[in-house]
């Protein structure tokens, strides 16, 4: 992925700033389309949260990311799914806003604050995040990934088109590739040794090596994979974030697996636990 200059100082992968800004604006449009009165109480599919709670979490998360981009320490769990869920609930309990309109403004404002702060960072600097230390460009990819996942949920709740597309999914890959070893499900990978090549129909690809439960990722697929997975980009991200189940995706032809051990393809998304 090429790297382009954002603003006068900092570096982000080409197109990432525009994707962050555009996704935040798309989410704000979804929230503004929520019905008046009881819109905040709409249920969010596959979630225990209401629309107001999910939007409040997203506003808080964007503020957290902006602080991290500014170099501030913000402890937020220990990186495990359980600790992050507990941190989310504590944060929501201390934050009263649930109205879609004001939350839409917060989400876009904090996305802009992130972009302004990240311009001041050294591209090689390691910033503290809930999933470990990351370079600013990977943190930006993390922010985009998080917004796309919850933006998808909010769009479903309101009955609006979601904001995921192949270009935006490609920009989540720096984070997804770096985060996979950190969100491995120990029970799912126990005793497994396999080499995966993951290819998106947009042209992007990467490798995942599992060696008796230890997981490594690379930006290039392995030379002799046990299983090659070809997937439609949006389906890849939704599978990775736990928003879809593998078998319906395979049945619709949005993901294919082949190689010496093709039966590993449906198992692959279950090797990881979305935080």
C-alpha cells in the first residue's frame, strides 16, 4: 500500500484520512435518519446494545482514539475481549448522551480531532492502544475498522445502506493483519498447524501461519499454503468482525477455499475473537 502525505506533517496510507472522514460522515447521516423520539431505543442486530448505546460507544471510542493519536495514555482494558467489553460498559455507564443527533456531531468531530492529532506524530512512533503499541498509520486503520464495524450495525438498525466498500476494507488491512495474533482464540488454535493465504477480490492479500497454536501474520501469502481463501472484501471484514457466520457467506459464493486442506477455510474466521 502506498503512503501519502496528510496535511503538512504526518503520514498516513494514501486515502486513509479521506476514508476516516467519509465513514464518520456516513455514520452521522445514518444517525440523523433515525426516527425521532424513540430512535435511540432501536435494537441493534446481533448486539445487546440499542442504537443510542452503540452510537454513544462509537463517540467515546473516537474520542479515545483522538487522545491516543495525541500521545496521551488512556488505559482501557488489557486487550482481551472480556476486558474490553467490561471497559466499554464502564465507559457507557458514565456517559449519559444517547440522542442520535448530538452523537452524530461527536463522532464526526472526534474523527477530525484524530486526523489533526495524528499529523503531529512521527510515522515510526509507537502509540499505546487497547490492543498494544501501534504506529500512527496502523492506529488510523484501527479507527477506520472500528467505525466500519459499528457503522454497519447502526445502518442495519435504521434500515439504511451500510458504508463498507472494497476500498475502505483494503485500508483496514494494516490493522487487521497486525491485530490477528493479538485476538487469537487459544481454544480454536490449540494443536493446529496450518499455512493460510488470504486473498481479497480487490487484489489485496496476506498470510497467516499457525504453528501448534502460535499465530504469525505477514503482508505476503506463504509460498505453499495449506489453504487459500478468496473472499469478497466486505464479506471478509464482516466475517473478521464477527458480523457474519462463515457458512452463509460460503453458500452465497462470497468466500471460496482450496488447496491441500480446503476444509480449513470455514474454520479460519473462528480462530479469532473480535474484540
